C-alpha cells in the first residue's frame, strides 16, 4: 500500500523526539563552582512537578549530587509572567531558575552583574540555543540581598533511539523524510541533523 510513497512527513515532538525536554548538562559561569550550580538547580527543582524539573533532579543524581530536602522553603512556581521558578527561605535568601532575561532582571534588583559573568553567561546561552537546546539560568540571593548568577542548565529534545538508522533505511528505499515542527529554524535544524532526516519545515521556513 505504501509502494508509491516518496516523501514521509513526521512531527518532531513525540514522534522524532520524546515528548518532553530533558536536562542534559550543567554549565557554571565565571567565578561559580559547578557543584553549587547543580545543587542550586536541584533545590530550585525540588518542588517543580514538570518533566523538565524532574529531569534536572535525575541528572544531578546521576552525577552523585542529591541535596537534602529543605521543608522550610517556600515554593515559587513558574508563571508566564515571571518566566522562572524556585524557592524562598525564611531567612530571606532565595533561588531562581528560568529564562535568562527574567533571572538576570531578578538578580540585578540588588545590584549590577559582573561584566565577566554576563559575558560568559551570554556565550553559554547562545551556544545552547544554537545547538537546538533550551537554556535555563540559575541564580541565588543571600539573606542580605546580594545575588549571584551561577550558570546554565541545558535542556534538550531527546531524539528517540534507533530513529537515525530507520531514516537511513527509508532513504535506501527511496523515501525522503521531512521533520515538521513549530520550533524556530535554528532549533529545528539542530534536531533534524541529530535525527538524521533529509529535510525539515520550521516555523519561519
């Protein structure tokens, strides 16, 4: 029945990739320790019910970091307005993770961000975005109100196992594969290359 098929169109999310983005790596910025970044990202995700939040906890555990639960902390859920989530503590200290611009604005409320930190953060965010991933910036604020940016968590769409080999088999049969997605072209291009499809159609292409 499929003998006359020449082109196969595939959705990205849930078809070419798993349905949820997953944490893939932690990148500290200049002056921050990687372990502090990981611990803070996990604490900020400890009450986060989303698959992305759970994946941060799981990735940290795979690297041997499992911070103790802190029941006195107050959960700050993600909203479309704030674009970040985290924890507030009774002593006035807090942790946030989320969109870069939102977390930077939050951290800047108590003073400017060091130029070297800002440059390193911009590089990390741009590199992750160019690879098709989603950067989550992590920052902390101490009880005295001084904030520090710690680094970035990379979230990525995970291509399903064995998919590249299946696309190669279709190619040998003369069937062209095209991934269709609502992502921006830069993200779509990176995922298409990883999945091994012949072409892609993205939001602005």
